[in-house]
C-alpha cells in the first residue's frame, strides 16, 4: 500500500498533494463535551431557579463554566485546520510562530479542576479547596505566560534558499538543496520530522538554552538527524511534512511563493476526506 495522498486545498500551487504519513484525529470529543456541559448547565440553572434551590443553581453554573472551558479548547484545537502564516523579513519569506495547540487539553483540565475546587470551597464554606483552586489557577496563568513568552521568539521560517527553526533552545538553518526530510516519532510517541543534512551545510546559531537531547543529532554523525516537532507550530503534522517535502523539490516555487499559497498548502483536507484514508501499518516511516 502506498502513502495516501489527497489533491491540494484550493489556493495551493499546482502539483502539490497533501500526504498522510501519520494517523489523523478529530476534536469532535471536545465538541460533544461542550454541548453536553452547556445543555446540562442551562437545565440545572433553570430548574434551580424555578424551585429556588441554590445548590442546583450552583451545579448549573459550574457546568456552564466547564462547558465554556471545553468550548475554548475546541476552538483552540481547531487552529491546526486554519494555520496562521506571517510574512518574514526577506522577500518570499514566511514564518510560523510557536503555537502548541495540543497542550490545550492539559491546560483545560487544569482549569476545570481549579474551577471545580473553588466552587466546592464556596459551596461548602471550606477554605482549603478554594486555596487549592486559586493555586491551580496561578499555575495555569504561569504556564500560559511561559508559552506566550516562548512564542515571542520561536519561529519556523520558509525562505527561497533555506528552512530555519529558531527557538530559545536551538537555532538551525538548513539549505533546501542539501536537506532531506523523513517522518518519525519521538520517544514519547509524538510526530517528529527528521532532517538529514551535511553538518558543514547547516548554520547553527547560539541560543540562551541547551537543545533537548532527543532533538539534537549524535555528535559523531556527519548528517544528523536534527528533529523538529510539528505540533509546536500550530499546524497538523501531515500538512507540515507535505509542505516541506514539496518545497524542497520545487525551487522555482520557493522563489515565487506567496503567503496565500503556503497557507493553502498547510491547510488539511476536510475531515470527511481524511477519515477515509488508510495507512499501511507495515510501512516504515523512515522510508517516507
């Protein structure tokens, strides 16, 4: 079985095809959770108000808050289907900014526990759950602040001559003509794009922090691999891999690339198409 491909999204350059090398998923679970929480919350609020039962009203308010958290998470997760491409500093240069939307469920879970703890403390008059909830909210805001701070400097840049990945932990620039991309997984099972490139062709710049061990190449390897995590950039891994491999083989396109074209390349096909794609489990990702 060959790697499934899908015709390009409207607006993508001629000849581009979206390739499915990793299994695709959908955020429908968050949509269902949002709807269920909002409906139940509204029902409890109405019933509690009619029968003048403050505890039922409180449960309704809690469910509405949790539904709001789930709804925001659903919207954030959908960003991968609508990638944001920005203009870079050079001509025909464009960037993706750091946007790890797949951390949203973890942050949403933390927010839900915090809200539930505060609500429990208010209802029972117990100070301990309230303080725990406040502490969790503080931790949530700190994590969000760290992510926003990281976002200010982290960039994945596409230029006519090279692809550059810049973060606080590493700054690598690979000439298109010398790089080769393969799809794989990191030790935790997350999608990873491995970049093979002669070491003397790679431009490495100093950064404030050290590169994580699982991303940097072996010291004795002449050509890497260097590894990047697609989920860091607010796009679907299959979309980024398809775009990188296509741009590598089309230097004429890179020289005339527009932001609209790049955004269309990074936009996945509709779910009704993606869900029909079947991956061959015997295929070796490293051969792709």
